[in-house]
C-alpha cells in the first residue's frame, strides 16, 4: 500500500460569505454541539478508477486529491477519518463556547481559521454542515464574549463584596474580640474562605488583603498581650502559693488545735484569692498545700476521737448521776435535804467532766430543771416566813378596823351617807388583808 498522493483539483468554494456583525442587543445564538457520523463516507465523496478523489457538496463536486494506496473503500475511510479529525476540532470549539470556558475571542479566531482551510481541505464528509457550524461559532462568539465579560463582572463584584464583608468582620474581631479561641478560629475560617474567592483584580485584592491582614495582626497582638499578662499574673500566683505552702507546712505539726484550724481556714481563703498558677504547676502546688493541711487535721482528728471516747464515758456517768438525783431530790418533802443533795450532785457533776457536744444541751436542760425546782421551793418558803409580808397583812386588817370605827361614829352622828362610804372602804381593806393572808398560806 502506498501513501495517498495529494493533488487537489480546484473546485467551487463551500465556505460561503463571512457573517456580518451581530445586531446590538440581539440575544447570542445558541451554538449546539454536534457529533459527526462517518460510518458511510460514500454519501459525501467518491474515488474514480484512476484514483482521483472527489468531495461532494451542495455546490457540486471538487477534487481533493488522489488515492493509490489501496481499495476504494480504504481510500474513502482514510479521507473520512481526516474529516472526523477536523470535525472533532470544530466540536471542541463548540463545547468551549457552550461552556463559556476560555476566551470566546480566541475560539472565534480558531473557527475563522478553520473556515479558511475548508475550501482546500482533503477530507470527505459533510463539509457544508461543518461550514455552517463554524459560521455559527464565529457569529455567536462576540455575544458570548460580552456575556462572559458581564458574568465575570458580576462574579468579580460578588467576590469583592464578599471579601469586603470578611475584611470588615475581621476588623471587628481584631479591634473588639476578647474570646480568643473563638476569635482565632473564626479568623482561620475567614482565611480559608478568602483563598477560595477568585476573580478579584490584583489592585483591589491587595487592598482588601491588607485590611484583613492588619485586622488579624491586631487581634494576634492583643491576644499575645493578654496571655503575656496572664502569664505574669500566674507567675505571681505561683510565688504567692509557694509562700502559703511554706506557712501551711510550718503549721502542720501544731497542737494548738483551735487557733491553728482557724489559721488554716484563713490560708485557704488566701489561696483562693491568689488566683491560678501556670497549669502545669497549679495542681502540684495544691497537692503540697493540701498535704500540709491533712497532716494537721489528721492529728487533730485523732486527738478528737480519743477525746470523744472519753466524753462518751462522761455522758454515760452523768446520765446515771442525773437519774439518781431526779429520783431522790424532792424539795417539796425536805427542802433542806434537797439543798444539800443538789450541792453534792453539782460537785459530782462537775468532777465527771465534759460530754459530747450533741448531748450537752439536753443534759444541762435537765440539770437546770432540777435546780429550778429547788430554787422555787426556797422562794416559796421565804415568802411564807417573810416578816414584811406578814406586817403588811396585819396593817390591812388594822386599817379596816379603824374605818369600821369611823363608820360607827358617823352613824351615831346621823351621817348615814358618810358612814356607808367608810364601811365600803373598810370592806375593801379587809378584802386586801384576806388576799395577803391567803398568799402567805399558799406559800
């Protein structure tokens, strides 16, 4: 098989006239994407017995070359494949224009160049359709270019607007934000989104980036200053807590239980007021401080436990003594004996010693009740034998007798009204004398 010998024979052109400019405001014509079928190239060409290759178009036939390398079918297939390659180029231009990818002006230039080569192209296929498709590409490219320009303008405006919003948000965080973790996370998220926004011209993008970068730097400076100050405060807290630990350790062996326990409470309040030390040291410092506390309070609790056992025995002894006293001391029957017995009881009560705090009030209340019974009996006995009270009762009787005498004399003198008034007064004084006598008797 020999290679085909090119030898195009001039024929009528199928390119047709160049398209004119698209009227202003007219919609961009649609550019469909075609897929060429080259399964039957005999529809669009033929090969003479002498090897001359002819392309069939709507305007007639034209020779495109010579085929001497094989059979007619092989020759038709060869020129059909070349047409398919050319049609593929056109299809790529259609797809590029339909997808608005690349520069429509460059697509238009490429289509115009293909149009110029079609009249001399050594291919077999539907060249008329291919010409029409290229004409549509050339005609619509200007409109697509305008649309792409408008779309990109809108996208640029939207991108600028969004970056301005992000820059403004970053400036607010940089100037006012004090939630350091949340603010830092948000600035990182803004940066991630910023990188995805395309289509902004360099000058505008640089200006917006400077705003964002300045806001981020301001936030980082304020955050750095805050944590630097926090570190200083925590270093101070660490030093203060070490001082408190030294005091606590010095007190841990004390047996002055009450005052030392109070001092430990004060140290705990000072510990809380000192603030937090650095995180890696704070827990260790607290462990040391608490250990000193534990040594003291464990020793105090041991002593208290021993004391509580002793106090429990005291309470048992006092309950027995109190029960005995309540059963035997009866001031109503023998006041002098009750006095003596209560003094003896009180002396034995004090000798026994302290009792647990929770039993103290109940026991003391019973003792006070017993003491009150003796005291009330003493008061009653004193009232019965009080000379002043007896003298007052006698004076009431004497006064009543005198008023009766005056009433009798007034009656003898015919002063009945005066006599009646004097008798009423005498009766009143006699009632008071009776009341005084009754009080002495009741006591």
